[in-house]
């Protein structure tokens, strides 16, 4: 009986602690969204404990995690996620990364979403050497929105024309 109680308590603590750690790495799993009177869509992100802006979103309807990276020219996607999202490699090229020069494959994302912001036909790179499941949200997407950083908050705005 004591062992069963201990096991249940340990499982509960593990569940709670895992959720807490996950929220620390990505405090924007469900980002705060606003729609202003003029039709502008706004997403408010909180910086994570490492100082990065990480947020949940989607590529072609597939739920993904983005790391906002103003130093990346394009959206950079690990090959396994590109395959899941149904992205097709168009042609090979070279990219300079923190890890050196790597081969990447150009592609286009039909629909990219973060909060209530929806982007269409976004240039991206499939990066076979990129591990993990986080996508770098580079300037090919970020140039389509306005963004303002204050303190530990980053606000993305999609102005409706």
C-alpha cells in the first residue's frame, strides 16, 4: 500500500514538474492574441528563461514550435517536420549557419500560423542537418509582420490592408 501511494505521488509530481519545465521553455504554447478595431491582428509573446521567443504555431495545419530568429533569412525547417507538413524540396542551395555551411533545399509554405496571424506562400529552407523539432521563424516570415520588443514581451502585428 505504501509503495502504491509513493508511486502515485511520484507520478503526480513528475506530471506537474514536466508541465512546469515545458512552460519555462515555451511560455507561448497558446499565445495571447488580440484583434484590433482596424482589423490588425496581434500576438503577444513572452520571452522564455533562456531569453528567446518560442511559440506554438502551425505549418500547413501541422502543429509546430517556432523559435523567432531575426538572424535567419528564411524559415528553417528540419527535414522530418518538412516531410510531415507535406513540403516539397525545390532545389538545393548553401546556407551559412552557426555550425558552418550546410546544404538546404528551397521550399514554399502554403500556410503558416502563429496565434491569429496567418501568412501565405512563405519562403523556407528544408535543412536535413537540423536536429530537433523546433522551426526557426526567419525573416521570410517576420518581414510580413510588424514587431516590437519591450522588456520581456515581443508583439507581432499583422496589419490588414
